[in-house]
């Protein structure tokens, strides 16, 4: 099938590449010339494991092209809209300018029977509004939210844990479902659960999933706050309650909190939209979820300051990790980068290292000192902070690190290290919510 993907940022580039790998003929469209140039050369403009290889394979097979010219999308049977919906600069709501611009650009080239498929995360009610515009061209709209995890985006696109189709409740619904089923045929044949629903439910699936995940993470971080004043161990607490099948252990990891380009802005936009709909009280708890999350960053900064008796000025700190999560170079709203910047602003001498996110971090925080390796970052450090749980950091040997640091204090902001091993090697180990 001939497909177009409008918007070739993280979501769009991955989706276009994955669809081409399934045998579809795909053209990716974006207004960013530098991004298009990189993608055309088989290079992703961001770090995602395996994407460069898949890009090159699809390009060499002639199944995937990229352009800034929207007219090249004409003739595609299906147009995926995969542009970003960042937080508005003047409030908590979602900024829909890119979605609206993408639809406006598509309208002149849409024809009778074409299908537009929304993948962007949008406030409930957006799809219905856009469908009215699209209907005038004879085309139709389906909302098909994405559920990508950075670091696992290819897997999540090709082998998703569920597919959701938001369709209009009219005579075209069955036809639209069959088209999407054909596009996602390998996943459908593999037994991937499929939910066919209305626009509003499809829009709510994504934001409510993110809200639930954010709530679970902030819940265990709230327990960490209590553990820190009572002497309890939040990691053992999480293990114990995680055995309850109703709760589960996944994402009950206390630490520095969540970040990135999705969860923080999505829960804020969800709250803002609920307020607009007159049901803000229904998700008012998300404001506290957000507040708990942000407090954990401050708590890490306090632990570091305490290691210096409250005087971090001119003291040397190594921050290991800058991306908001491992296997990503995304530093948007990154707790790790936030802590590094707080330390710098407090006068500390910060040397930071990340396996993938140095370049993206440098654009946001150019005043930090960036190291090329763990050894370079920790050399002469008085305090070492593990701020992102990259495997490279989880597997560090405390005896080896001891040979280059100035002193032996480590702040495990992700609770990803073995406290006993580090303490046995003579380190002052301090975790989050751990005695």
C-alpha cells in the first residue's frame, strides 16, 4: 500500500521506517530540511537503537523516501499524521498548531476515499473537529494512537501490545478498519489485541494510559518520601506490594522521577482539557502527581548538597546520565539534566557524561562540562551521581571507580546499584527512599 507520514520527528520517522519494513511504499514529509536530509541519508536525527539500520535497508529497497514537498504525498491511500503536540508556551494545554498545520497542508491533496490516520497525542475532542474539515474533501479520518517507548520504538511499532482504532460511527467504519488491518497485517495475524471504538475513546486511551503510568511512578516516589523520614526501605516496600497481582512490580521504582517529551506534558494537557470540559476535579490528583515528580529532582539536589555540608560551591560533582531514560538521547524535561543544571547554578563544578545524549544536552545546558567517558567524568569527583540508569552505569565496578575519584560518595538517584557492593568497597552510598 502507498502511505504517507506527515511529520518525521521521533514518532513519524519510526512509523515511516517500520511501515516501509513491512513492505509498504512510504513517503515521509516534514518541513525541517535538515531532518529530511539526514533521514534521506539513512541517518536518524535522534538516537533509537536499530533505527539507522532499518532506515538504510528500507531506503536501499526503494520503499522509503523523505521530502519537504507535501505534493509528493498525493496519491497515497493513507496519510498518517504524526506531528508533535508539545505543551503550550502560555499554559499547560497541548499546542495543536502542528496538527492543524499538517491537516491544512493535506486538505488540497486529499481525494475521495483517502484515509487520514491521526497518531499524534491530542486532547479529547480534537479528532471530531478535524474530521469535519477532512470530510469536505471526500476523505475520512481514523484516530490510531501510538504507544511507543523510547528505546523500544521499533519493537512497539512492529509488535505492539494493542492496536486502537477510533472511527466514525457510520457506513465507512468497517472499510476503514479493514484498511488499517491490512496495513498492520503481521501484527493482526500475530494476535495483537485490537480495540475498535469512537474518536473520543481513542484519544483518551493514550492520555489515560500515560496518566496511570505517571501516577504509579509518583505513588512509589511518595512512599520514598515517607521512607526517608522513617528509615524504611522503599525498594523492599515495592517488592512486597508488587507481588500483589492487582498492583504488579513494574514501574514501582522510586528515584529521580519521570521526564521526557510525553508523560509530563501529557498529564498537564489532560488536566487542562478536563478543566475546559468542566470536569477538572476528576483528574485533580494529576496536579499532585506532577508535584511529587518535580520534588524528587529537588531531593536529589539536596542529597548532593548534604554531602558537602550544604556548601556545593566549587565542589566537584560527576553526573552520570543526561537523557530522561536509558537507550535514548532525549533530554526534554529530563530529571537528570535538570539536576545537573541545578548543581551548576548552585556553584558546583559539574562534569556530566551520557552514552548518547551529550549533543542534545549541550544545546539545552551549554555551560556544563561534558565528559567523553565515565572515567573522565568521575576523575577528581567528590560526589558521583547516577542520574540515568544506563546499563553502563548499572554495571560499574566500585573498586574501579574508586581509583580515579577524589572521594567515595555516590548518590544513586535511580536506585539501580547494589548498595551492599558499593558500601563493601568503602563507598558512602545514598539511595532514594533507602536507609
